[in-house]
């Protein structure tokens, strides 16, 4: 079943009819929802016939509606090219808040509400009124762009407001406790909740940065430098 909203548990949304979508919808999926599905079965989630993802097992997909309109999301379980069980459907009506759409990275779009721009008139004035240019301009901290400050809930006009690791505890064995790294602002303060923090490590500053969660134990033991990157859906 398709799920709307986000929870610590898997919340199954059985609402009938068309519902109003939020800026980001978390769509849960599971091959186990189809009775008789084999262990190698995959879920196929589509929006208006366009695949959002094909995956084994269960999990979720964060979907950001690109524009206003009505979207039909479907969930199918497939095994060796054959559908198992029924096609599950949810219909969303999307009315996005007014704002400026900016590309952050290749194919990653962020909608910045006009209300946020109204709170920071200086950055728009500095770009001679061009809002897109203003959002792509480096912020006062000199490291992030203004749109990146929006994503992370930072003040773009503050020289000291930046995204950073604030706690990097060392365990009793003298090794970094990578599961307890704390960064600021914390995720619950971000304006784009669908963004994901990824801890990366490397042997040297100019080395090959690798996501810690995906690294082998021998790779982790060689890491001496760490950073947190924000990944947009």
C-alpha cells in the first residue's frame, strides 16, 4: 500500500479518493504486501506511468512533486517479469506554495518560498532583484550558496552561520565513534526535510571520500578526515 507522510513506524495510508500532497511525500513500498511473492520479488513504484524506483524488499521513496496538478502513484510487485497481486494506487492533488525553483546540483530542484525571500531582502537587493541569481549567490559565510542556506535552515546573511560537525566523540578504544557524530543545524531544523545527511571519510584531504555507512571495516580504519554532505532526493 502507498503511504503518505512520515513516521517512526511504517504508517499505511488507506485514505480513499484524491488527497492533497505536501511539498515532499514519503512513499513506502514493500514486496511483502503481495501474497505469495518470492524473496527476489521487486517493487515498482510509478507516478503517472513514470518509474520512481524499482527495488527489492521494502523501504521508501521521497517524492517531490515537480509542479501543480493531479498525480496517480502506483505500486506493483513483480517477480521475473510477472506481476504478483494487485496494483495499489493513490491519487495526489498538488498545489505547490509560491516560490522560486532553483537547481542545486544536477537535476536536483529546490523550491524556495517567497516568504523566505521576503525575510532576507538584502540578498535579493544585492542581485539587483534577480531572485534566481540571488539564491545562487554565495552566502555571507563564504562557503555555501544562499539556496543551500535555505535547505539547511541557516541565515544567509550571517558570516558565522554555517553547516558543520560540532561533536566527534572518541570511544574508549581511541577510535572515532562514527555513530554518534553530531552536526549543526540538526536535521529537524532544516527547511527541506527530505534531504539526507551523509557522513563521509577519507585518508587525506585530497583523498577519495567515501560514505562511512558503505565503507568496509578496513577502509573505515584508515579514515582520518570526515565531513557531512547533504544529499537531496
